[in-house]
């Protein structure tokens, strides 16, 4: 595949945008795909807005000023394209949202309170606050491309696209690690050496190393004191009428491209991270291996295997026969071993033998029913189970793989149409040719020497990587780590206790010379051991940023002490204001709170990097900031409890009695819908301003959800809100919504997204079925 060609073809899909240049965007401006698709940079080179994508449109930044309208950034890259009636709105509250039809809204940038925006000549789309400070910029959220002056900070990564015509998340990533190393991995793998396929080797040269990119094509790494520690490219390339971009391509290699603005030419490759197109791990999927053909990568299946999806290498290869029991009753040999020479694989062996010849290795596998493949090299025979992965031909390596293949009458695969037979045969021949030619090559002893050197070198590099590569401490935006004595000082010896939650006591503290008030939570429950788990959780929590979540500022893991530092919420908890008659907010304020909490939970469930199930949604865990904005606290902590502690609070249940979903009692899998249940109970409390269980009340009213249900059935909803003047229709909607949330069957409960839409009144709420078993829950 020629990636430059494809890049060019990609460009043909753009809408031409002949419109006036407008680099300063004010609030209440909007774009639509057909009539006014983009905001251009002053130079006219870059455009922000809609571009054609499949049968619809995507929102992003592309180069509009050149014939090949190259996309450099895409908003919400994994969302499907939108139709031509979508609108991109820089709303009057300063947020940048994509509206589709009446109700669906996707937030492109979290920028409420901003004043103006601008598509800069650098290719950066920037949103400013009223003080001209930058609130949001596209350079902070790179997809697969970096532009000159854009930087990749420690802890962040760029990820390739799925294909040359689709911008969604692909299968390779380039990470600027916190240890200073710039490393490439397949996606969904840990940051450890066995998965790496490119590394700058600059680990250990300091924290906060950044990848930098200058207008002259210079790509280099700077340490925290701006000292150049590694040049990837030399730079100094022509800058006159020439522009550059760096991208991690679909094939997993990152390249520097240049484009001569005075020519109607294409992008040309100036530099690549690797000249070996087979080096990216995972290019060929499971049970396939990569061979180079005319400098292009090509994937080949193991003998006895065929592509899962023709033309899709990532999908890998699967057996073309059904595996039966390896032991046969009448002693027939039903399998043989087929050789694939000079290929290297990930080693996941379950046993390693020392044998003199490769044939003894293959025999050992044939005799072992558990063995499905062996890798033989230097008298070591490693038995493997399938699938094999990260396979590639390397003529300088003497590893021979043997695959166990059935020789019994093949059960024809039902899905092989006749047309495929020819291709199958061709492929087979190709594999055979490769095997033969490769085996001849392997005989040269010269190659053995080379392979020994390569092996030694690789081994050495990996070892270096694995020492530092996998221990990732704090991210740029991650919470800070404190010592216990620091926090003792911050809280003045844990003097002022301001609350007590399910995890322990909370103390008031002050940092930055008393400038910043914080809340320090001392975890008193027995928590899961392990620095690493704790750090991982802290990192996940630290990466969540949402206005309806309490920010985690730091943590302490010091000896047996576990503490968390949060931003301070001056107005107490929701329980406080709901259940204190003097503090009770009015109906509209309460509905505002309900919406805010729903937004926070929606973020935890669907929008943050790693899904978080709160497990303990209740008014005590909703805190109010100085402006009366509700924020969720204690999220992400459920995972820190020891497995047996998960059975803590009441008879094997994590969460708080009265709010826990029935599936906890039934030992069913806990999903996000458990939070929806708790939210429903809390919604009733918000509607009625009373606790979910209150034995001081008459018996028929004491359990709130039952009482609400009764009132709903008898059409007597005014009782629920007491003397308060509230719109009857609204009360009814909220009650119906709450009843949907507390359905017994989790699949009947709406998703948080749906809940929010219902709260906002954008979708109708059908009449809910009566939740059936109140009895079993208390
Ligand atoms: C953009 O508009 C705002 C408000 O009209 C103005 O203050 C600002 O100077 C303008 N910026 C540019 C770059 O023109
Ligand atoms: C927008 O377009 C889609 C598909 O073309 C259509 O289903 C939808 O009803 C339209 N929405 C509006 C509000 O016109
Ligand atoms: C950056 O590198 C220079 C030169 O090696 C060194 O003196 C300096 O301490 C380094 N800075 C950091 C923060 O490691
Ligand atoms: C790295 O950045 C973090 C967060 O900005 C900062 O706390 C830390 O001190 C920095 N490390 C160095 C060596 O500059
Ligand atoms: C990188 O290149 C620059 C010149 O472009 C040079 O000044 C610098 O010393 C080089 N750094 C390293 C680590 O080689
Ligand atoms: C760009 O193309 C023009 C016209 O072909 C040529 O004169 C110029 O030298 C080129 N610039 C570079 C930097 O290659
Ligand atoms: C650019 O790419 C297109 C498509 O592959 C090709 O037809 C054209 O010749 C190329 N132009 C130049 C100047 O290389
Ligand atoms: C499976 O593939 C092998 C060679 O790769 C071939 O010999 C065998 O006939 C195939 N079996 C079926 C059922 O297609
Ligand atoms: C290829 O297969 C993988 C894994 O099955 C899948 O995720 C991906 O979407 C497929 N790609 C295409 C272009 O169909």
C-alpha cells in the first residue's frame, strides 16, 4: 500500500470551501456542513469545521489551502460521521457543541465561559477566556498528527488512525513516557518492553521530557530544563514555501512529511521512524506473520490457517480445520508439524527443552497433546499454545517455528466459496516459496553471526527498557504524591475534622501558604495492598476532569497511611441541604442539582478514559461548592477495597443500604446500571427533600421508593412535594424517571445518557412498570 497515494486520494473527499477568511470567531457563531462549513486561519492554510467523511461529515482541522486537503485533527474521532443537517455551535455560553437534530449534542470542547475562538496560522484551534487566556486548544488533544510548534508532553501519546480514509482510533500508538523514553507500542498493551517496537532510548534522562517539532522539520526531545537530549531528525530543512507535518501512520510507523506549497505536488516523506515496514507489532494480527515484499509489508498466515477477514490484516488468521481431540483411539497419527523458517514471535512458551536438532523439537510437540506450536533456536525448543502473535520473517534470525496441522480428512469450512480457492492456493504457494528461499538463506553462517549480534543488541535494549519503561508514576495532570508528614502539616495535625464518609474522616487543610483550602481524607478501611494498584487508581481518578466531579489534587501512600487530597467544597453535602429544613433549595434549584449529578455520573460511565462505576451514589457523597454547584466525590474508590472488603457494608455489599441495586444481593454482575439505581433513589430524595428510609414517619411512608410508587399509582403526587408549589407535570416526569431508574431488571433501567435527556425534557418518559420486588432489598 502506498500511504502517500492514499493520503492524496483521501483529499478528494473534501468539500471545497470558498468563503471569506475569518480567524476571529465570536460566541453564537455556527457552522453547517453545506452552507458555511469552516472557519479559516488568517493565512487561509488551515480550516476548522466540517469535512466530508464517508457518507457524512466529521469535525476537525484540515489544510484547506493546498490541493491535498490533509486532515490534521479530528474531534471525537471515534464518533460516527454526522449528517448534513448537523450544526457546530460556538454557543452563547462559550461551549463548542455539535448539534444533531433537536436533541443530540456532542461537546467538542469543554470551554464554557469562553469569550472567543480562533483558527491560528499554526494549525491550532484555540478558545480564549474573557481575559484572553487560553481555555482550550486543539494542540492539547492530538490525534495522529503533530504540527510544527505542537509538543507531545510526558504521559501523553498519539494514536494512528484505523485506515487512510477513516480517522477513528487505530492500532498503534507513540507515547512520550514519564521516564523520558519515546516509545511505540500496539494499542491496548501495557507500557512494557515486550510490546515496544520503537524506542528513542532516552529513558532515565529526567522527568517531563517533551517531543518538540520546529518549522524546519526538526524533531527532538527536550528535558525539563529545555536541554536537547536527542535529535530524531536533524532539522534545518528548507522552510521557504515548505510545510511539514509528523504523523503516526496507519502502518504504525511515524514519519515526517514535507510539502512544497508552490508545487501542485504531494506530501513527500522526509524521515521515518523505521525503514522496516514489518517492525510494528500486531500489524498482522494473531497467527499471521509479516513478510517484506518490495519494501512493502504483507501478512501471511501460518500453514493450515486462513485470514479471518480477507484484506483485513488486523483481524489475523484462524485454523481452516476443526480441532479434534489430539489423542486418537486407534493410534493413527492425525497431525503433522509444518515448518516456518526464519520467523520471530512473541515467546509465550509454557515449557522449554534443550534438544539437539529441530526435528527432535517438532517430535516433542507432536507427542504432547497440549503443544500447538514450537519455536526452535540454538538447541532450545519452546513449546507454545496458540495463538502466536507479533510474528514476522527475519532472515537474519535462525528461529524455526513448527505448527501442528491436522492430516485427517479435512472438514470443509462451510464459508469458503469457490472463488476463494484460487487465492488460497496462491497463498499456499507463496508461503512455500518463502519458506524454501528463507531456509536456504539461513544456512549461511555469516547470518548466524549477524543474528547473534542483533539478538545481543535487542536483548540489551529491552533489558534497559524494562527497568524503567513500565513503572509510570505521576502524569503531567496527575495528582501529586505527598508524604504523611507533609499532610500532617497541611492539616495542622489533623485538627479540624469536617466530615466522615464511608472510607474515613475528612480534615480541612491549607496549602500554598494558606492560599488554597483543601480537604484531606484519611482512608481508614483496609485497602487493597500494593503501591502499584493504589498508584494506578490514583492515576485513573486524577485523569478525570469534569465540573461535576470533585477534583483529586493529591494522595499519600506512606507506610500504612493512605490519604487523599481533594479540592475543598465549602457548602457541605447534598444530604446536608436536603435534610435540613432551613437549607432546603427550591424545586428549580433541586432539579438543577439532579441534572448536574447526572452529568457527573454520565462522564464517569461514558466519557472518561476508563469507565468508572461509582458504587455508592447517595446525597452524602454529593458535595456543593461555593457557587452551589453539585460535585460527586469518592468516585473510583470502590476499586481500592480489598476483594473481601467489597463485601463490607451489609452482608456482602459495597455501597450503602437503601441505595444499593438488587443485583448486589443476587451476586449478579455489577454494571453502570447499579449507579442508575442509586441515582433513582436519590432522585426521589431530591424530589421529596427527605431520606430514603425514615422510620419516624408513618409506616406506609417510611420507605421512600415504596411510598412514591404508591402515590404514583394512586395519582396522588402532590403529597410528595408537601406544600411546595411545583409544576405538577414536572413532578410527574421526575417520579416516572425515578421509577425507571429503580427497575429490578438492570436492562430496563435507562442509561445515564438517557436519564440526562429525560431530565432535560428532550425526550418523552413512558409510564414505567411497577418495580416488582421491594421486599428482597431491605
Ligand atoms: C477577537 O475579537 C475580540 C472581541 O471582539 C477582540 O477583543 C480580539 O482582539 C479579537 N482578536 C483578534 C486576533 O482579532
Ligand atoms: C437530520 O438528518 C437525518 C438523516 O438525514 C434525519 O434522520 C433527521 O430526521 C434530520 N433531523 C432534522 C432535525 O432534520
Ligand atoms: C537536562 O540535561 C542537562 C544536561 O544533561 C542536565 O544538566 C540537566 O540537569 C537536565 N535537566 C533535568 C531536569 O534533568
Ligand atoms: C514535572 O512536572 C510536574 C508537573 O508539572 C512537576 O510537579 C515536576 O516537578 C516536574 N519535574 C521536573 C523534574 O521538572
Ligand atoms: C541536536 O541538533 C542540534 C542542532 O540542530 C545540536 O545543536 C544539538 O547538539 C543536537 N543534540 C544532540 C543531543 O545531538
Ligand atoms: C518548490 O517548488 C518550486 C517550483 O517547482 C521550486 O522552485 C522550489 O525550489 C521548491 N522548493 C523546495 C524547498 O524544494
Ligand atoms: C501525487 O499523487 C497522485 C496520486 O497517486 C499521482 O497521480 C501524482 O502523479 C502525484 N504527483 C506528484 C507531483 O508526485
Ligand atoms: C488448510 O490449509 C492447508 C494448507 O495451508 C491445506 O493443506 C488444507 O487442505 C486446508 N484445509 C481445508 C479444510 O481447507
Ligand atoms: C479489521 O478487523 C479488526 C479486528 O477484527 C476490526 O476491529 C477492524 O474494524 C477491521 N477493520 C476493517 C477496516 O474492517
